[in-house]
């Protein structure tokens, strides 16, 4: 969902007025078991966009057929659209992908609006482009230690991970946005924009040249702690 939000210049809450199925010769590149429609919809709200939006828009949408080979009934459906404007055609938009028309649901609307607010905020977490340095420092007690991982970002803004191990306690980790390490910040909640940046931006393993340690055991701990973060985040969905 966060990828849809970050790549769509327009996010529109609309209700379909009518949908006309296009003929095969009018639908080049149409995938099997799908139908292409020319859709006319009334705009209820513009969730994301910086330009004036017509109250009624048209666009084409490819929708899957059901088990009987029939398309769904689109008329009167309330939908969320992820789209881009068509130059010179203020009443027309282009969907950003095959899954860019979604049936409206209250929980989906709330999630989209929350992610949009986070993505457009002045302090929005930047896109992760790689891993800089990572190192593990053992503590004074057996099983105690801390790993820090400094991330590379598209904007150059500092982002780092801290993984703490204490004897008799569950391993915990946090993410800091900025130059000051904030271990109290904790891990991001699932399906937030910060979670998306990490779950979908972190490489699946620490690059060999990122681990700073002359001690093989400390280097192994750094890699182990990094994998702990990835498991905690879960897959990029």
C-alpha cells in the first residue's frame, strides 16, 4: 500500500458512474482473464494531489474476470484510485498500475490517508538505499551487547538501527531518525510508513564491507542482530 501511495501523484476517492467494456481490438496488451473498461466516475475527495481536479473523471481500468469468465459490476461502486494526470486532459487520469483501482473500505481509506500524511510530512523517513557501517560491541556480562547499523538514504538524512541484548531480557531494537541515537524510540509499528521504508528498503543481509570488526565473533553478532531486525519487520507486503 505504501508503494502505491509514494508512486501515485493523485489519490482519489470516487464513485463509479458508468463503466463500458472495451472491445478486444480496443484493448492492446490486455492480460488473459481480464477485461478493460472505460470508466466514468464522480470524484468524492482528492486525498493526494496538488492541482485542481474535475468533479467527474474518466480512465481505463483492467479488471479480473470471475470463475465464469464474467467481469464484476462496476457501476455505483465506491473506489480508491491511484493515478497520474493526463497532460492537457483535465477530466482524464491514468491509473498507475493494474492494482490501482481498489474497492473502498473504511479501514483501507484510513490506512491510505495515514500513510499519505506520513509520506508527505516534512520529517518523513527517507527511502533506504543501502547499509553504511555496522558494528557490534560486547558488554561486560555474558550475552550482553549492542549492535549499531548506519543506513544509507536517498536524501542523505541519517537513519540508524540499534539492537540491544541484555542477560535475562528479550532482545529489542529501535530505529533513530537523525544524528542523535534514540534507543527509546523503539521499533516501528507494522504497516506504518517508517515500517515500509525499512521492510522494503533494507537489503536481505549485511554487505561484507559494511561490517566493521577485526573480531569474527563480533562480526557474526552484528549479522545475527541484523537478521533479527529483518525477522521482526516481516516481509515487504
